[in-house]
C-alpha cells in the first residue's frame, strides 16, 4: 500500500506546481477603473449670483440703564409699539432728589446775598471782590443743580425711537447696572437685508439696483429689494463685499434670506457636476478620458448653480469628463467607460 500512496502524493505535487506556474500574474497598474462620464457641451445658463443674507430691522437697540440702582417703576409693553420718549423704567433717585432740594435752598440764599451785594456795590458799600465772590457762589450752585438734574435724568429709561418692544428681561424691584439688558426695541415697519458677495462681483452692485430675495425658504413668492448702500472696504479675510438693501414686505428680523442677483445676459458655458471637480491647494482639476487613459486637467471655474459649476477654461466641448469613480482614477491610468450620463440626471 505504501508505494501506491507515495505515487499519488508525487502526482498531486507535480500537478500543483504546474498550476502555480501556469497561473497568470495580475498587475494592479494594468487594471481598468470603471467610470461614468458626461460629454462636455456648451449650454445656456442663467447668470444669477446667489448669496446668503439676513433680514435686519430698520432700527434696533438694546436697552440698558445708564446708572445702577433699584427699579421702582417698570412699564414695558412686551410685543407692542411704543412712541419715542415713552418712559419704560425708572431707577430709585431719592438721594438725588434730596440733593436737588438741598441745592435749591442754598441757591436761594446765595441769590439773596448776591442781590444785596449788587446794591451795595452800586453805592460803593463793598468792593468788587466781595461781589464777585457772591456771584460765583450763585453760578456754582446753579451748576451743581444742573449736574444733579442730569444724574436724575439718567435714572429714567426712555424709548429711543418709535418701535416694537421685545420681551421684558427684568422685574420691578430688581437691582440693575449699566450692563443689565432690560429689553430690546426694533423698528420693523421698514426692513433691510444684509448680504455679502465675492469681490469679483462688486461691479454688479449699484445703488438703486433691484434684487430678488427669498425669505421663507421658497414657501412664498420672492420679494423685491433695492440696494442703497455698501461697505466701502472688502473684508480682507473672506474677500467679500457687504451690501445692504431695503426689503419690501414684512418679515422677522434675523431671518435667513437667499439673495438672487442678476449678473447679466445668459451665455453659453460648459457645466459639470460639482462633485466631479477635484479641489487642490492652488488649483481645481477634472478627469478627462482620452484614448482609454485618464488625464487630469487643471481648470478655472465661474458661476455655481445648484449641483453644477461653470468651467471657464481647461476642457473643450466633446471631452469625456469623469463624473463617477473619480477617486479611483490615477494620472494616465487605464479607464473603462461604463455609461455616458447627462448633466440633468446628475444634479437632480
């Protein structure tokens, strides 16, 4: 039996070695990456620049007291309109009122003395210096009176303009300081919208130009707004220009707004899906299929629409642009086109 087992073992070993020699070696570099492409072609696009903005009130103020003290009067009509100058709160001013009364008594006596010395001076009963001292005392007490009255005025919190009151944040009897926020007031009968645009679109921003604004996330019809001012300096960090426009209609201040700015007439441009672009430190690239090989093409981009980007240079009409499998491609690598897609299908 042993010779039989030995012969079988030798036959199996020879067969295994033969199969191992005949097995073809796989070269990963020769494998083709399966990709989907779109054919680049020029098309008309809407030159609308989109920007994000915020609705702001025509006037807005945080109401703080000017002095510290205990609140003895509080009349803030939450959520209601108030007129300019309406008294909203008072701080305890008893000590200042007492100081006023004391100063008035001293002033009355000083005025009597000054009047008496004036008559004596007219008949040379006293010298000029004595009269000047009496007059100076009167003027000094009048200045003290005005100063104390100013301190009393600071204990009264008034509405700085006609507007809508916010929520009351303190209660009667509370001790407050100039850092205490009492309430807010906003003028909402006229609204503004603030937004920023890249500096290369600054030529589109002109005083009096009408723009479209979407305040409620597309739930309502777009509103009109009129540009009336811009920040003179471009932000050095973001390279954006801040713009302000008057907004038609009503909205809640602080609400998000989508701005649509007309950038001129429609033009023919090559559009590609945004996810097909490979961002690098200083450039952007697209992968183009040429003769079964992947070629990385540096590009410059322009307008950006929903899901697609305008390519200004780097590719030509008729180029096969890789839109799926981009991450698996390598420069001058083998690629196999599985399907030719349409841009419309890619950005749905």
